[in-house]
């Protein structure tokens, strides 16, 4: 039950942050760095353009994770990643068993 609750809370918080707050912060940052006198005087234009591109890349790159969070919300209390989920060989504990 606790695992289901935590997964649900994570999905809600992640979705809200990535869909509403993330783009709002990106727009504010982009506007401030590229279009305000103080932003242009404090940060060189080339660096501002790189930062804006990186922020946009983070937002676009988080798309699959947002869809994963939406799937977690759609399936209700069924766990997307139960404790017995096989994450693959890369995530196995090496050496002695616990």
C-alpha cells in the first residue's frame, strides 16, 4: 500500500512540475536572459542562448518520463514498478547475496 501511495504521489508531483512549472520557469528564464537589459548585460548573449537551448532540451527530453508518470496515474493503484520488477542485469547487486 505504501509503495502504491508513493508511486501515485510521485507521478502527480512530477507531472505538475514538468507540465506547468517547468515551462513557466523556462519561459521566464529565456525572457530574462534574452530580452531584458539586465539579463543581456549580466550574461553574454552566446552563453544565454546555450542556457536557453539546454533548458529546452531538458524539458523536451523529459517527455517520455512525463508519459510514464501519466501511465502511473492511469493504472490507478496497480504498481508500474513493483518490488519484483526486473530492471535488468545492469541493476543487479554484484557479489554476495544479501
